[in-house]
C-alpha cells in the first residue's frame, strides 16, 4: 500500500521503510554541520527527538525548529533534539547562527537520503523529507511517531513532549 502526504493539497509519495511505535529505531548515516558523519548511535543512552523537515529555509520549518530549540533548552542533557533535512550542512549552520538555534542539532541527509529511507519519510517526487517527528527511548525503541499529513502544517508539539516526558520517567 502506497503511503502519502500532501503539500498544499498535492499528494506526494513517502519512500522508505514504514516504521511503527514499538519498533527498534534503525541507525542512519547523515552529516553534521562540519561534514562529519554521524547517526543515531552517536546519541546512545539518551532520549532522542528527531524532527524531519523539508527545508529550514521555509516558514513552517523555521517556526518548528525554533520551537523545538526552546523546548530542547528545557529538557536537559538526557534528551537530544535533532532536526534532519536535505539542506546542505553549510546552509544549516548559517541558518542556526542567524536564528540563534543552539539547543537543536541540525543534521543533513543530502548525501544519500539514508535517514529518509530508513524512517520512511523521503518524498519520492521531491527528494526532500516529509515533516515528521519521532521520539526514541533510551532503549532505542520508537515511542512516538507523527508523520504530518499536510507538510505545510506544524506537528503536535504537546503530544511529542508528552512522549518525551514518558521516556524520562
């Protein structure tokens, strides 16, 4: 069965593996703002929030990442908040500096869409990531997933943060 989301009402196909709550979170290969390779394994033992976004240089992604930055500042060192997009690492670094984002780690999937395919959020028609949020517990189990059905809309922050809170208990 084909999985889809919409952008301005236009249907787009999600490529990659469909994950569900309770699955073990797959590792992935992305690059950080200094072009160093990294992945989920780098955050072992932490609760991890992954916000997949199409591009930081769009209004909704900007608002979302700034919001997660504020929330991440309140969550403490046991939680890693990652924003992953297809933006080039140089653009991500520039955007973070301009936006004052320091509590969210931005990572780029531009090289081979490894994250997008592993988490089932690669937009086939655009080679961008769909808007999605994953919460992964310290035991590497997926505890929460939201794939936003209309990617021009923001995710449910409260539900995500509630899932993070449950992981910290």
